[in-house]
């Protein structure tokens, strides 16, 4: 696809691509995408959150993507559709300059084992390393310095940014995006104890990642001990996330930054884990569970819903007093019960 | 060692290697290791946790590694020994295909400084970089894209996976395993303040890592400010862990994923820190301390035992009410005391 | 600058460089820097914290950097100045061997795009990759295996250690230090939901990093969705930190290890976030806010001060009882109110 940020797109074309209703001059060309506040006269913008409605009247944009209910208030051309945030997502991809930079082919400094099978249109960047038996499907992009271990498979149109590491025996589906510094298939944390020392349990399983999965920068997905760690289709994983061995994440679930999931835990479909959430090992979290930021979950969850732990932040002086009382909480509760009892009997 | 996953091992051979008592046909060959549920007729399996006892009767495995007390219930050949989990650890290493792939030698794309001393059998992967004065002892493996800084020493039989970074002046012992993306010897976080701006304190110490240490993917162990950060023998560190400058971790301790330890804290021997645990700086944690997941420790611990902080997860609506009350906790406690006093006087 | 750890510096020279008052023999040469306890007769040391005053009398150091108030107690030469910790910072940089190892020039295995503009004195290490349109200003050092994406700019005298990744369209100011494994400019975590699946929002913004910024190992700073993620001058970021898209960190703020900041949050100037602190998205944190370790902040903060959340660690048996009571806390508070009311009416 041409990069519209140079050549531009007409509003008529945009309306067609987004399935939106255009109210305005279809021949007007836009060359960029910006927020309501920042957009200039060559930009398209969007309104997807009523908190920003206050900026609509004064926008300088050529056109605004919005819900039909706001068309009348729009001071310029409008592209209306039912889910403008989804429309914005599509719009953002139209204006992404990244694809325009891709140059299929194997860079001469890349080290590709002779037994690797690279499909058409594959791009392997400078100083990348592709080990024996690897299979890269059509359109795969491997960034500079990335390493793909023996016998791993990367599905069609997946993109590994620079300095990604995929160990041996890992399978990644189609259209995956793996960000720099992430590591897929490192050893799970498995040791037997003899009463004095630790003895390593070789991690013989692999990692299976479905289609349309994204993994953020510097995240770790460990390989299984026996059997695989499994990330299902359309799972989105942010940066600095740790997924231990034999974890299973169900389709369409999203894990925000700094989440940690201990070994063998199963997370259902359509779950959302907030930033810094920790799940203990060997749990089952059912579909449709949302856990708020920095909560710890130590028991399985069998009902969809929103779950939380911890306390909110407060002034440190007040917090110190309350935190001391927390250590007395069981005693406080017992004293209350005793007093209630005494009062009732008096 | 041959990779038994291709050539196989007889049960008699396995019994001998594990020091187990065989009950069954010693000439039967097994070619793989799997769980009780998944094992096929060419696999050996193990029972090390009574939660899985229910799968024993129906296993299709050729042989089961288990405790002598379960031999009678075993429907197939048994390999019995006192610590079957430890036996499983040994078994797992017998079936690890990784070693079979190693190819000692220096890859032509590796950049090895002329002053580096590489012992026999060393393997340096594609695009790895070995700086001046580095010493790699016998059998060291440096994965693709890994970088070892000036004057660092890597002990016998240690393995650095792909894209590991070891700064200058770091010493790693024997049989270490450093996973991809981990960084050993980055600067500690040290700055002096002049009332307005920060002034960097150059981190002049190093990192000393003992024998049999494992460091997970994307973990950081910072170098000392003055003097060294020290990780003693047989310490096991999971992924996404942060160890600050001048920390000292005692022998046989284990740190689960996402642990963070602030500067100059000393952790004793045989300690276990659960996932996401945080230790403040300048603490002393005695031997034999266990801290449960996501707890924060802000004071030194002088008694072995299990320690925790935080609250468990609950339904968000209930949590919101309780979290509000936490902010009133000191006041609640005082009101209770007052009421008790009033009641006693009445 | 010569590396004084080989050639040494006279005390007179040191006094001059530090602006300190020397009491002792100006011609004495020191070749190293160590702590009060560890310093030998060729070392200089410092006293900046009264907890170490007890070591002063027995130090073997050639000279001690200290506050004028301690000159009389000093058993050897003294270098006195008002902020000895700041003096120590300067001293540490004088004794840093790192600079002595730099070798300006482009290593033959580095891959530098023909369109990149490299100023004088730039150093690009083995197997580093510099993409098209990149600009490296005077004295920039790019470590082995580091990758700098298209059109990014690295300011004067900045140092990227080994295996750093900078995406396309990132601007880094002067004298920055980026540690190994850190990733600048990965995609923010942005997706639109259609009721079933996630749709990626291309992250079209960049990252702008000011002067004198340090980023620790394995930290992530994501690019903006639209508009930029901004890190102002003199911000210090430790290891394992996650900074999401469109975050803004004000000048002179410091973020300790494992901090996570969600999207679009603005942190003021002179803020200090303790290890493992989490900030929710779309918050405003005013200047001069300090948040203690592992606290979560879910609301904006408009008053400078110290803030905390959570509970301190305690013995696990006691903690279990108290954590159960936390789930009843709202109920406990209501029972207390009821009892107070009943008592008042009786």
C-alpha cells in the first residue's frame, strides 16, 4: 500500500475504506492523521470519546471521523460510522509509514542456516540469525539483530522488530507482532530440591502462539516444562510482561504492562489484566474476567467480573497509621465482636 | 551425550543412571519423557505429586518414575526412588535435545578481540561479540548476538543464550545459564543531587556470580557502585527480575519472576522470594526466609519464616468499599477503643 | 581524559577539580576510589552519610572527601566541601575506566546506511545497525549489537551500551546513557475492540528524550499513538521500567526499578517514584511528588508530598487473619457505627 502520508487520500476514498458516511467534499485530500486539537487543514481526525467533544467546534482538521450523533456539531467534513474508535484504528493503519520502509530480501550480513525454509517476500534484516530447520512463511519480517532458534516456525505476515529472540521449537502464527527485546521460549523456572541444592528440570516443551498476537518490548514468554505454553489467537500482550511455563492464555485476552503469570495458570477468553497484575501458579481464570492494576490473584476465579486487591494511595502520614492498624485488624475485629456481645447482654 | 529422544534408552540404563529400582522389563527402550496423561507407549513418565495419582492407573507410558509406596498401583514398569521429583529433574536433562545441537567453534561472523582467551571447546555463535581481555573457560557457549564486555570471565561449561549482554568486569562461575535478553553489569542507579539536578555516580564495582547460577530472560543484575554485586552459588533467578547495585544473594536462594531488590540489600541462604516481591534497599534478610508473591518488605527480617503483605483479590465492588475503609482504619481503631472505654465506664 | 586509575592524580589536583579545601600533602598521588572501610593507602575515599562516621577513625585511605565539620576527626588528608556526596559523584567519574576504552570509528561489521549522518568522533560498535536517515551527533557511542531505527537522532556525547534498540523516529538529547536491553520507541498498547476482536491502532507518534537522561537495562519507553511520549531533561530511569505511550515525565524526576506508568499520564518535575510503583493512565501528578515503593496511584495528585499504598510485610500466619478481615472491613466499620449509635441512645 502507498503511504498516504506522502501521497494523501481523498475523503471519498477514506469513506469507502472505512465504510463511513461522508458529509463534505469527497475530492478533498488529507495527508495525515492527528488529534482534534493538533490536526491541521491537511489532516483527518476523530472523535471517539465524549471527553474530547469540547475540542470539536474549534478543530482545524479537513474532516472528522465520528458517530452519526455528532455530525450536526461538526464544523467541517464528517465521516460518520457507528464505532468511530474502530474507525480510528483502521485510519491509523492507513497512515502508518512503517510498511513503506520494508525491503524484502535477506540482508548480506544476516546468517541464515542452509536448512531454513524462507517463503517468498520474506525480509531478514542486518545481523539477524536464522538457525537450522526454521520456517519463515510468506511476508515474514525479521528485524536487525533478531535471532530465531532451530526448528521454530513464524507464520505469514508476522513482524519481528529488532533484537527479538525466539528460542528453538517455538511456533508463532500469522500476523504476529513481536517487539524488540521480547524473548519467546526461554526456560521455565523449574528446579527440584534435594534438601540442600537445586537441580534443573530441563524445559522440554515449546511455545505455541496463535494468529494476530502482539507481544510488547522486553516481555518474556517461557517454554513449557513438558507440553507447551500456549497463547491463543488475538491475545495482546504489552511490554515487560512475564508469562511462565505451561501458562495458557485464551483468545482475545489482553495483558497490560508488567503483568506476571506464574506456571501452569490458565486464563480464559476475553480476559483483561491491568498493569502489574500478578496471577499465582496453577490457577484457572474463567472467561470474561477483568483484574484491576497491580492486584494479585492467588485463587482460581470461576465467575466473570471485575476483581481487585490492595489499597489506594494516600498521604504517607495517614498511610503509616492505617498500615499499622492493618496488622491489628484481626484483633480489632475480635474486639468489636466482643463489644457487640457485651452490649447486647447488658 | 547422545540425545536419547532419537536413539532411546533402555529401562535398565535409566534405572542405573537415576539410582532407581526397576520393576519391569529392563530391555524395553524409551525415547521420550511426557506427563502421566500425555505419555505414549515409547515414553517414560513420573509421579511426583499426589494430585496426579488419579492418572496413574490409565497411563499408557512404558514406565513410571515414582515413590516406592506407589509401585503396587503402577499398571506398567516402575522406576522407584525416594525423591521422584529429583529423579524427574535428572530424567529431563537426559532427554534435553539442546546439547545435541551445540557445535563448538567460533562462528565466522562473531567478533572476538585478539586479546580474549578462549579455552578448548568454546562455542561462540553468529554475530556474538567478545571484547578485549575476556576469558571464556572450557566448554562455554555464547549464543548468537550476545556481547561480553572487556575483561569479563565466564566459567567452565556456562551457557549464554542468544542476545545476552554481559558488561565489562563481570565474573560468572561454572555451569551458569544466562537466558536471552538478560543484562549483567549495567550501571546501578546512583546519583547525587545538588538541590536542582542529578549528578551521575559512576558505577565502578562489578558483578560476581557464583557456580550453578541461572538467570532468566530479560532480567537485570546491576554492577556495584564501589565493590561488587554478588550472587552466590546455586542461586536461581527467574525472568524479569531486577537486582540493584551491591545486592548480595546467598547460596541456594531462588527468586521468582518480576522480583525487584533495591540497592545494598543482603538476602540470606535458602531464601525464596515469590513472584513480584519487592525488597527495599539496605535491608538484611536472614537465611531461610520465604516471602509470598507481590509482598513488599521494607524492614530487615531476622527470623526465618514466611512473610506476606497486601490483601487478597476480591470482587471489585466489595473491594472499593473496603479500600475506602482502609483509609479510615486508624480512625476506626480509635473509635473502637473509645467505645470500649465508654462501655467499661458505664 | 587520562584514566587516573593507572596514572593517578595528586591530592592538589583533586582538590582543584572538586573545588574542595585540601588539608594535607598536595603532592600525594591517589590511584583509586574506595569506601572508608575498603580503601587502601593509594585510594581516596569519602564520608557522605553519618552512618559511616564510625569507620572514619580507622580508614587507611590517603585522603577523605568530607564535610568541613568532620575535618578535625579525619586521621589522614582531608578534602572538605559542603556537599561531599556530590563531590563523590564527581570523583567517581574521574576514576571511571569506561571512557578510556572508547575507540572512535565505525567497526567494519557495523551496518550503517549510506543516508545516515555521523558526526565527528562517533563510535559504532561491532554488529551495530544504523538505519536510513539516522543522525548521530558528535561523540555519540553506539555499543555492539545496538540498532537505531530510521530517521532517529542521537544527541551529542550520548552513549548507547550494547544491545540497545531505538526504533524509528525517536529523538534522544545530549549526554544520554541508554543501558543494554532497553527499548525506546516500541509500539504503545493501543487497540480498538469490535465486540469480539482487537484491532491494532498503529502508533504514529514518536519518543522525545531530553538532555542528560539515563535509561536502565531492559526498560521500555513506548512511542506515542498520535503525538509523542516525552521524557524531559535530567530524568533518571532505572532498570525494568515500563513507560507507556504519550506519557510525559517532567525535568529532574527519577523513576526507580520496575516502575510502570500507563498511557497519557503526566508526571511533574522533581518527582521520585520508588521501586515497583504503578501509575494508572490519564493521570496528572504535580511537581514534587514522591511515591513510596510498590504503591499504586489511580487518581491524579495535585499536592506535592509523599504518597503510599499497600500494607507492610508481616508474619504470614498473622497476615492471613488480617487479610481475611480486610474483606470484611466495610462491614466492620458499619457494625462499629451501629454500635456507637446504639450506645449513644442507651
